[in-house]
């Protein structure tokens, strides 16, 4: 079993990723920690609980985390994900309470209790991860792997021309995380921009009338009709689901060793992922690689994996 601890800010694509994690037979979810990002911490926490309730995964613990970035003011993405973070979709009220303000402790304890076993998947700003590794640096050598949705290496950002949302939202946390010395994979916009799912694909999933697939369709529709139309794309970019899938099957993506640093101060470039690929004569550096950077994705294989896993698990 692959033991995942998921840090997240649901978020429409976070929701689509959580549904994948729940449905994946090889995955054991060790817990979910929430962070302020797409919407406020109270809303991301509420959404995480409500999504678990809808999917019948109420045995999973949710611990809430940081209410704001380390230094900068919070920036939200409710213009993309809707005021409630999940495209205005109404979910059943959660019966479970979260562990309030216990995200950092949960990350530390979960990793310390299972040395070499836990894969930490980060689908939002990196505030909780930064606080955890600062409080207990030992987790850097005890975690199996950290797989992050974030960054833009060779393509423009999606918040500014320079920066991707999860890094932009808390660049100082991202800086700590990049330099913490743990094994990192970064699933960036370079690959997630290529994994779009369209309305027809969500309609096919929802044809079984299951509450989860119907809510997925409603969330995706809200995203595509809103942000998609504004940006001239006819699908939803599966940022977080691809990251989750890459934690399970890294071979979906081609990786390259790279030294990645975070721009903290630029007037226009705050949150940029400055990337030096290993052995690249065009970008020489003496710094050692600190991440595996995503370069290409097998889009067809990922979408097939996503559709098949969801369809097999959520049946009416
Ligand atoms: C990332 O930003 C968020 O809005 C999404 O949930 C995803 O994690 C993509 O840049
Ligand atoms: Ca997210």
C-alpha cells in the first residue's frame, strides 16, 4: 500500500484529486491537512470534510492548518474556484469535526511514526510543510517522498507571467520547502496545463448518477464555464489530480534533475521558480539539484487512469 498524507486547499481540482486518492486501490490515506489557499482555511477545511462525507470516506482524519501565508498577505483564487471554493456546489454537511490547528503536528507525527513509509502530497500553498519541517527537521530524512503541485519551469505562471498560484501564494514557505533537503518531485504547470478534461468526459463519468460523479461534473462545469471561457480553454486543467496520480505512478511524467529556487523579492517575479536543469550548458550552476522537475506527461495514460479509477469506484 502507498501511504499518502495529503495537504490541500479544496479547491475544485483539489476535490478531483481527493476523489482519485479515495478511489485508488493501492492508496491508503493517512490523513488530510488543510491550508489557506484557493479560499480561506475555514472553507478549505469545511470542503475537505464535506468531500470525504460525500465519498463515504469519513474514517479519514482532517487536521486544519495555517490560516495565512508565512509573511505575505493571503491571496485567494475564488475567482477561479467560486466563493465556496468548489464552484458553488452544495455538499452534505460534514458530521465530522476537524482537528483544529493540528496540521503541522499531524504532518510531523505521521512521518515520524512510519519512517520511510509516508509520501507527502502537497496540493496547495506550502505553508504547513514549511512550518512542519522547521519545527521538526528530522521529517526531511524520514519522509518517503514529497510530491508537490507547484511551479512553472519553462512556461508562464497562471497568477502572474512569472508565478504559479501555489508558489505565489506563499513564496517564503516554498523557499523553505525547496531547501529542506527532502526528496522532492515538483509537478508544475509545464505538465498540468496539458492535462485538460472537458465537459463531455465529466458527463460520461456522471452518467452513472452517483453523487460523487455528479458533483464532479457540477464543479468542472462551473470551472469551465467561468475560468475556462475567460482563458479560452474548453476543459479544466487537472493540476492537483495529476500531482496525486504522479505520487502513485511517477512514470506518468518524465522528470529531470534540477536546482530550483524561489524568487522572493521581485517586483514582478515574486514566486517564480528559477530553474537550472542538471547538466544544462545553457544554464550552468554549481548548485546541486534539489528537485525532480516535471518535463513531459503521458496525457492519454493519465486521463485513462483517472477516468477508469473514478468509474470503477463510484458506482450507483
Ligand atoms: C494550483 O492552484 C490552485 O488554484 C489549484 O488548486 C492548484 O493547486 C494550480 O496553479
Ligand atoms: Ca490546490
